[in-house]
């Protein structure tokens, strides 16, 4: 297992770093995740960066060459890792890394011809429409209905926790097309234009700030937007969740947060001494640094497996759960080390690091819930990785 980069990959790494240096504003305090950008200037900047990354041809790095990609999971890892680490939005998780690979594997030729070029250019923003009020970790319990009407489906139902839906152009959803079939069957995978009549997106007030609900009321979805076979959507879903569960974006962002916290501890004095001189703080930061390297290697292993043509299964869950809990540990440490003033709101002049770790602490609360709870990930590791019996 060799994680070292080739000469070509090293050159690409340098190109990415130069791009980030050129494009990242000096005083940028926004998110590094496109779908989590807030309204106003933060979103406009993130949307513009999506197009700039598309102009470089970087959204399709991991796609097969016959679809305009470079067939390089390693280059995709380099881009994602550095962009997230430096908090420069522009990597298209929902579109280029989740929807597009699904279309490449299961989509029809007209679907590929229609959507892939637009995603590659950064012209479309996508969001995920999976979870429902009664179907989260138990995703196969979706109750949104899609009634077959021949050349179209009539969709009624509700989705929840759809990150960035208020900015998205399209969403991919799971809907039940055969209510009489067993739970994991009778589900279909559909592409939905969020500008269609019968779609309502509502912002869902929450501590993160970017979650939405999506309501479908007598929505007409053309049959041509069915991905894969009807009633076989559960199989299609596996291609979507692989990247999300790897947690690469969370790990890179948490590593950056740790770097910021270490710098704060070195520069900030209490009782006439730097915080970093306190052995309790120093040991805690050292432990987190070790965990950061372990998390990065877990994520890198997934990229190596993809590049070697190996199937990724429980390995993604290992990276996902370790990375999510690492993100929470960094956020907790950040709030504790910055002290009581660290709990002040962003922008307050008394808040250390402008209240950065307050936002990170709130955001990290959902890290072990989204994309399958930590309990679900551990079940996958136990059953598929260790071969342990159920129950």
C-alpha cells in the first residue's frame, strides 16, 4: 500500500496550491464547503468559485476519461484535501462527487449527455433529497411517493436536512414507487428540477444555518429523470453514499481547525505564559495532531483503493466515523481552550478568533448524524469488516 504521489500528482498538487493562493481572500472567514455557504456575499463567492474550478476542468478529475475526466482519484483527493483545508469553497460534493458518479454508473446516455457537461463546468448546483422526518438512519423507510403515470411520475412527500437546497438548481431523491414491495425494494432514484411547479423549499432554522426542507405536492417528474431501473433505487443509492461516508471534507476541515487552534495557543498568553506552555493544553493538542494524521491516512486509503480498482465498503465507514468524531473533539477542544469568551457570537470584538470555534462547535454536533449515524457506521464495520454476527 503506497500512498506517495507520482511526479504528475506532485505537479498538480503545486498547481492547486497556487490556485488557492491566488483565489483565497486574505480576510476570508466563510465556509470552505459550497453547500454550507450562507446567503449574501458568502454564497456569491462560493458560487463563483464553483465556476472557476469548473473552468480549470477540476470537477471531473475522478470521472472516467470517456466522460471528460482524468480517471484520477488521487488528483481528486489532492484538490478536495487542500481546498477544504484552506477553506476555499468550490469543490462540488453533491454534484460532481455524488450525483455525477451515479449517473456515470447507472444513468442513461441522454442523462449523461445532458447533466455531466453542466456539472463539470460548475453551471448547476445540486443537493441531496434522501432523509425524511421518518427516514434518516433507516433510509429505506422513505415514504415520499412517486406514482407511475406512463411517461412521468407524480411525486408527493417531504424531504428534510437537505443541505444548501435554498441555493440548489436540482436535487436527486429516493421515492417509493411500489408501496407493496419489501422496504429496501420498491424505491426509485429520481432527478428533480427544484424550479418545477409543485416544489417548495423551506429554510429549516438550526444552529448550522444551511439545512432545508423540500416539499413535493403533485410534482410531475418526467420518466426520463429516472436513474437506473424502476424499483431498484436502493442499489443506485450505494454509488451516492460512498464519497459522502468517506468524510474527506470533514477531516480536512478539522485538520485546518486544529492548525488554527495550535497557532492560537502559541500566540495567546495567560498569566504571563503562552497557553502552549501549559502541559495539559500541549498534550491535548499533541494527541489531536496524532489523530489528525490517522484520520487523513484513513481517507487516503479510500482514494488508494479506488485508484487500484478495489471495492470500498466498510473502509468508508471507518474513515467516516473516526473523522466525524475527530471533528467533534477538535471543536470541543477549541471551545475549551479559547475559554469562556470563545462562546461569544461570531464577529463580537471580545470573541477569540472572531468566534470561530463557537460556529465549529455548533456545526460539529451533526457530524456523527449526517450520512448515517456513528452507530450505523459501527454496525457496518462490525458486520462487513469484522464479520461479527447480528444481535
